[in-house]
C-alpha cells in the first residue's frame, strides 16, 4: 500500500530532547573564540581571492 504523503512527518532532530547541549564553560568559550577568529581569517582570505 502506498504511504500517505499528505501527512508531514517531523524528523527526529526536531524533537526538543534531541538538543542536549553541554553548558559553555570558560575552556569551551576560548575554543569557540579561536574558531571564530580562524573563520574570520578564512573569510578575509576568501574575499581577497574573489
């Protein structure tokens, strides 16, 4: 039998319990700051090559 495509099925990643993030600590914040600095540097290099 054909599946009913008129009903939208919510993917599992949309469930609230799927978002179980760790709290940001001072150590993880420094990692995110470094990643942001790296991404900004990559963006500057990308814009120069366009």
